[in-house]
C-alpha cells in the first residue's frame, strides 16, 4: 500500500495541486514567529502577501548567523518566507492604510505580530478590517497576548525571553548548572505552528458558518504546552520539577551517554522486554531480576534510577554508537546516535525521501534546504520560490489584485504609501541580478 501511494512522490509533487490554493493571506509580521506561520500556509499553496515597511522591511533581513549572508541575503530570512509576494507598504500613511483595507476586503486571513494596539492605531486592526470584511480571520501574535498585565506593560518578547519566562530554559538545563537556552528558535517555531492550527480551525468554522473571528496568540503560553507533565506534577506534589539534563524522569532507563569515541548515543528501555534486552546486551542479564530494577516504577525511584544509569553509562563508554545501535536492534531496545548537523544533511534516508532537497531559485540560485515535514499524497506542499527584496511585487499586487492603473501606482509611490528596497545588504537584490530573473516565477 505504502509503495503504491508514494511511488514517484518526489518527481510528481511539483505538478500536483496545493491544498490551500485560493486562500489569500495578508501578513504584517517581522522576525521569526510572525512570518513563520504564513510561511507554513504558503508552502501549502496559500497566496501570502507580505507587507513590509519600506525601504528596510523585516528586521530579520539583517540577522544572519555569525554575520553570514548567502547571495547578499540573510540565511535566517529564507526559512520563514517561501512562496510569498512582497509588498512595500508604509502603514503610517493614510493612503497605505486604505490600500491595506482594500486588500483585506479580498483576503481570507490577516496575520500580524506587532505590539498590542499598533494595528489599531494604523486603522487596520481587527475592528476596522471587520467593517470591510466580516468573514476575515485575523490573528495577532505577541509575546504575552493582547490583554493582561504584561500586555498592558507593553513588554517586548523574543524567543530567548519566551524560553526564559515560560520555564522552558530552566527545565532544559542540567542539575546545578545555569539555565540552558536552546540555540534553535523553538518558541518562535512552535508558537507559529500553534497559531496556524488555530487559523486552519477558524477556516473550517467559517466554511460551516460563514463567520470569521479574531485569534490572539501568546508566544509565552504556547511553549508551555510542550511542558506536558510539569504542571500537574507541580499541582499534585506542591514542588517544582527540577532540571534533569538529558535524562527522562518519566522513563527509566532513558538518557544520553558518552561513547568510546567521545560521541553520544541516546538509549531507552522502559518496557520489561526492552530492559531485559538491554541487560542482556550489556552482559548483565541478572540486572533484569535485581530487586532495584525489577519493574519500571521501582527503577524510577531516584536512587535506583541513578544507579542503573551509571551502569549503562559505564558500558556505553566502551562502545561506539554503531555498536550500541546494532546491539539495540538485536536485543529489542531503543538506541540512536546523536547526530550533528552535517550527519543530518548527508543522511541517505532523508535524501531518499526528498526531505533534504535542492532549491533552484532564479534569484538566489541553488542551495540545499529541507522540505515541509509532512507529505500529502494528493496535495503535496512545496517551495516554489524563495525570498525577494522589499516591495519586489508592488506592481503585481497593485495591478493584478487591486486593479490599479499605472498613474495610480505612480501617485502611491509619490506620496510614500508604496516603496521599495534600500541599497543595503539583506534588503537589495544580489549585485549580479539582471532586473528580470524571478519576476515571472513570482507571478505564477
């Protein structure tokens, strides 16, 4: 069955329909959590119009890891922004606010992640948009929501702040060490995903009832959803859960161990047959009958868990990850080497499935990327083009969507409502751009 469904999937997906074709999204977002949500929808075929403040646009255009820019573009900016249309719109201007409302009247979804109240001051908040489009789905994404103490204080937020204030960084650390912030933007990505779950649910509700709605998302509250057992534990025991490093405190044994070659392997064996297999693999079958380790609940007691993890750690220190993985397959427990980024990039399994794929963009050229992490047999998501300079699609949006004439467009530029990119690294096209490449793709 699987072979038939997925036969030639990689080769055929670019010719198949997209699931959100016909859905139009207006985005007024910056940095990561805001743009990542519409970036999910754009991979699924939604027409996403990214509205940026000209001439500099999204702050993320300036933020490249270690100061590295690819073809004069921020590599951080590429990931959240595929398949979008690029509109340079200065919403401080009344003329630009009117343009936004005209676009909103033709849109299905509006996504913004500015401070609470900013969109209302620009006359394009939910209440103003609802007047021109009662069925609009409007999502506001901020660090702490639209109301409550932190919203009233107008607190800024970012991924690091959310990791800190939610307790995520504290729980990610090792005992006795300082809190550990994930280098990956986990709160941005997970918050964006939670927002799009709500957006898609609202689309379904609108299909049944014809009614739009307002959605507000707190980045801080979103990441708390991942901390599943911590809240009932706190409530029932009266004490906070302590950091435990890589050890799983609900499963024993389950931890990450150092191997003979100073690489690492993750091992887990909670079920009776799994634990017995691990003990056999270690050459210590008697441990499966030891009163300290006889069942899972007994092993979870702190003194017993500490001891069995010590024993496993000493054994793994004599093995390579490959040897531990082979023994795990033979004896029926779980073991996986800890891969670095290059290991993942070169993984044959991911390449075979097309998850690691090559993008061939007419402006940026060829580069490796990873695909949307869900495969859909009839309507596969995909990247059709990638990032563009500020205001790259102004004329297209004004002409094809709003029906503006050339004279009207000139007037909009003259009053400052429309604008294009500054001659600044990360904002402008690559210096060898011919002025034409990418224009046709952006109009598909």
